[in-house]
C-alpha cells in the first residue's frame, strides 16, 4: 500500500521536498509518527492535514494511493 504526501509552503523548507511517498502506512497517526521521526522540526510546525482533498482533525484510515497534503497556515491579502 502506497501513500503519497504533498507538502506546501514553509513545510517544504523543513522536509527539503514537496512530495514524499511511503509504503505500509495504515492511518494518519502512523504517518505523522513516521514524518516526525524523519523530520523532528515538524513537531513544532503548525499545519493542517488533508486526506484526498478533505481537511481532517482526527486519525483517519488511509487506503492504497491515498493523497495526504500538509498545509501550513494561510494568510489572505
């Protein structure tokens, strides 16, 4: 099972990339654990998580080829 992660804004500076993929991730809690172990600075960053274009606020089960987006705070102008 493959999960694709799209990264936006200042989070790209933390991860060094705007796109990651992982195998064998079952849910968003497990994904966050993996991301935090790879990029410890993400623990202190503020961002929202979306799964397949829907903002989530709780642990969400992931399916094969799920698209997860890490979205930093937006400001208008």
